[in-house]
């Protein structure tokens, strides 16, 4: 799941490690309903900008293995590759 780390993300006011409410646009879990039939059950799925982890929780409750990372918890998906082992 999500491993918090200190990051260098700054919000629009320049405050390091903080986001403002309008920066937190979380995709609801039901947005995956039409996608799930295309995902193979043995895949490891990486949500590289998971925010609060809503999609990770939805996928895990559906039986999928997931990795959730986010810039606010210190993982930059442009620089990091978690375990270098994911399918989607």
C-alpha cells in the first residue's frame, strides 16, 4: 500500500510537502467499473499518483495486487519504479 516519505512537493503557495484542497482531486472508485473486465487477475497494478489511495483500495477489494505511490508521500513516478515489478 502507501508508504509515507518526506518529499519535495510544494503547493501553489510554495509550502513544501503540503497540498491545498484544490490540488486534491481524487478519482472515485466507481470510475474503475468499466475497466475491471480488462484487467487480468494475476497482474500487479501500480497507481503512480494514488493520492489518498481510493483507487488502490478499490482494486485491492476486487482481489487485485496493487502498489500505490504519490509525490506527496515522497515517491516521484518519473524517477522511481517500485520494485520494478508491475503489469499495469
